[in-house]
């Protein structure tokens, strides 16, 4: 893989995330024979799909005159620069310079390339050398679930702030009053916290959902699969009961202080259309975004003394210890 220095001023390095897979776009957004721009930790990327369906990631920069190759096109399994028509193979090497077709191609004429995979309905990129596969959703074999893709959700906030909000159980009755909770049922129950080498689990979390008949108490589990990928599971999903669901949520750090998230909502509801599910998740997330964007400090403090952590906040406290243990530095105070 390429080790050429990144020329973009937004670029930030991280000892953990540089070697992990991070989602950059839903797989459905990248048709066969097309190229799309993306951004990851300030690195501008050109993500393209060849005619045989394989996905590739390159730095969005033609070294000839600095054009963005994501503005080009894919032809015969090559990525074509839009400015002078230079053609690049999947490994980043230049195969054709139209202005001088009979001259040797300089060795320097290549695109920086990165590891790229399609998995779990997303396109994942690793800027360094990955140590494992991208994260995979759990429980999909336990029920006949269909997928609704939700997002993108753009935050003017760090990826860690956006991500931690997803399992901040104390805010449900206030930010999402009438949807996920009520102020009258704001107490956070004594849920279980489990810590693993690669992740965390928060089990038996009670939610008090308002209904026409009053308030319905339900229990859910959260699984932090990676520092920026989490899965929520309604407890019926384990046995494939009707009206159960699980949400696979992942966040991409665009820069140190901007991020974007997506949800893969798997469900077996008979009473809701996919559009209604997506509209509901949009409503919830757009209530969160202004709050998250306004949090201060922008960077997430992993020193627990910097903010007040109550017993009801132990999911966040364990998450921040987890980040510190992994050596995450991007978005950390």
C-alpha cells in the first residue's frame, strides 16, 4: 500500500483508527462502473467500483496537476482522471498517459491506494494495515429481518461525541420526549456493563415508551463492536419474535471535528413500511444532532475527572476507558 504523505491540511493521524476499518458510504450508493468522493480523517478519497463489482479506494488526487479523480469516470476497470485522461489501475499504477502514449510512464505516476472492502451494507476503508475484518452485525441469522438503510446523518462534532450519544440513556426522556421516553420516567435502571478485549456490552437497559394506553416498559441491549460501531438489539431479536429489530450504527470521522453516521435498521415489522421506519429514525437523529453539535469541549474527555459521571452514566464512563485502553487519540481531549 502507498505510504506517500497526505497533502491535505485536514488530515489527522490516529494510532488506533489508522489500522481499523471505518465506513465511508453505503454500498448501495456506489453503482458498478462509478466513482464517488469520500473523506476519512481528513484524507480525501475516490471510492470506485469496477465492472466486476470490486471496490477500491485511492487518494482523491492526481499527482500530475492535482485534479480530483473522483470527478472522473471508470472505464474498462480503470479510473480515469477528468483533467488529462490519465488511466489508473486498481493498485494505483498509471497505465496510460494520452498526451504521450508512446513514452515510458514515470514510476511516480500513481495514485495512493488504501484497503477497501464491502461488508454489512457499507463500504469500509483502512488507511493503514488492517489487523482484522470490518465489524459485522450480530443476530441476523436469528430472525427473518429486512434492512432499512438510514442516513447519512451529518454532525458538526467529533465522531466520538456523535457515537457516545447513541448510548446516552439519560437523555431519552428529554431530547426524545414522547418518542423514546418521558421526563416522568427519566430514571435509568441498574443495567449491566460487560467489558471485552474488543468491545463493550450494556445489557437489560429499560426504556419507557409513551403509548396510547400509557407507558410501555421495554428492555434493550447495546453492543459496542468497535470504537465507532455499535449495535442496539431489542430482546425479541434473539429468538426471532414478531416486531423485533436491531440497529447497526456506525460513524465516520470526516475530520477531527466533523463526522457522519449511518444506521442499518433490521426489522420484521408488519405494521410499518420502510419509509415509516426511516422517517422515525430521521426524526430521532435530527433531535440529537443540534445537541451533539453544541457540546463543549468539542473533544471527548477520556479523563473521567473532567466531567461528572454518575452511576447512570457508566456506559459513557466505560466507553471512555475503552478508548483510552485502545490508544484512540482522534477526537479525544
